């Protein structure tokens, strides 16, 4: 992949949290400042940037407006966003490892949600059996 065709914020390279962090930093805002402007806790902003959760549509719209990017760019890397950083492209093997790590992270997140649902079901079953 050459430097000219590397799209640092594309879905296969960056996550929602990566794009949110990059846009916030490009706007010169701290997590705390952006969280305050949105009316959310700093921990909520951190969770969004760490891809542990995602904002609802109304907050997503506010984020896009405050950061001067499109909602679609935040979601999937397409549309009006920030410029790619001037950096050397990563070697292909390193990019592949990063992609695999991100896939595993997404899988782990999905499994954690599945486990939480099963635990909730089990608790409900236990409550009804007593």
C-alpha cells in the first residue's frame, strides 16, 4: 500500500474510536472539554474513544457538528473528515497484525456482551425458581 493511497481513517484501518480521537485532537479539544460540551461524563467519552461503547444518534450528530466532520465519516470513514496524517505507511505485515488485533478486540467485545446477556438470563431463571 503506497502512502498516497493509504486512508488512515478508513474502516479497515481505523475504528470509530480512532476517528473520534483524531477529530477531537485535530479540533484541539481534550476529552474533558468535549464531554462537557456534549453533556456527557468524561468516562463516556473515553469509552467511545476506546470502542467500548458508541454514542446514540443525537450525540453522534452533536459530535460531528462540534468536530466539523460528517456523521458518516465518524461511523465508517467515508465523507467529510480530517486529513490523513503525514506519516510513513506501515509495513504490510504490521498492518495485517493491527487488523487482526482489532478483529479480536471486536470479537472479545461481542463475547463479553453475549456473556452479560447469558448471566442476566441465568439470574432471571434463578429468581423465578425461588
